[in-house]
C-alpha cells in the first residue's frame, strides 16, 4: 500500500472552499476507509484502475476503473478496495459552502457515481497544479478544479442517459408539444394522437421524455400508438 499526499496550508476560516487533503492511492487488499461523524468533508475520487465498493447510509455502489464517485460530508460512509483488483485512484477531500452549492447547481446532490468519466486528466492535472502551488489550494485552484470536474460530470451524466434511452421521432414531437402546453389543461389521448396523425387504437408505446429537470432527472411517460 502506497499513497502520495498533498498537504495544503491551513485555510482561512472565512474561505468558501477548503481543501483538506489530496493525493493518489495505490491500494492493496487491506485498504478500507470508515469516515466518522466528525469527518465533515466531501470526498471526490477517480478510479484509474481496479475495482472496489462504496457504502453510503446502507446503499452500495461498485466503483471500477474509469469511474468517478463522491462521498457526502455526513452519514454512514465507508469504502474499500478489492483484494483481487486493487484500486489506483486520485482524490480530493474538500469542504466549505461552495461544494454543496456546486452540486446543487448541477443537480448532482443525489448522484454518487459516474461511470466512464470522460476527463480523468482533470484529476491528474489538478493534483499536479496543487503540488506545484499548494499555497493557492483553497483559493483559487481548488474551486477551479472541482468546478471543472462537476461540470463535466453533469455533461457525462446527461450523455450517458441519452445513450441509455432510445427516443423515436414521434416521441420527440409529442414531448415538444406537451412542453408547449405546460400552462394549459392536459390534452387528452385523442388530441395527442391527432398531433402524431395516428389512430389511438394501438399498443406500441411511444417513449417520450421531458427535459424540464435537466440534469440529471427526467420524468418519462408513454402514449400508445400503432406502427
């Protein structure tokens, strides 16, 4: 087991962002972290290789090579590496009011794991920047690094959900029509069928999705139609 650490200087207590510790872990089968109630910081980690497990308030996740995950600043939190395929991972431990605000702004408060994070260099380059200039870890480097990571995570999440859902042209047409009716009474099935120029007596569903809560939540529904 080996770890490379970056120790920033003590932050100004008025700072909206505080970087407690950062580094890279080359884990073994004994690697396990149990965060205590007094450990009031967020953990952001990118898994370069290997696999492991994460538990947050009884919910289990399984981060593997290429994944980004983060751990909230409260609750029952533990994570550990597989002994067969131990993690190599890069990480930042951070706190301050800016962190939950960024998560909220990108609608990521309830997200914990992003598969196949598309810009792992944000972690390695970020660590290199901090190593070179640790005096600026709290402001401005830390917020800059975290903001870039979360913006990309939100974009990846949207792209990933789009890849998982196949939307027909009819579904997009109906979604756009319903979006325009948002302040009007809900149209009945016959009206929606006329929009699509289809009979209402069919069984094949049209998958539609509203983008009102982007990202990452979407509310889906279906209307029957016939091929």
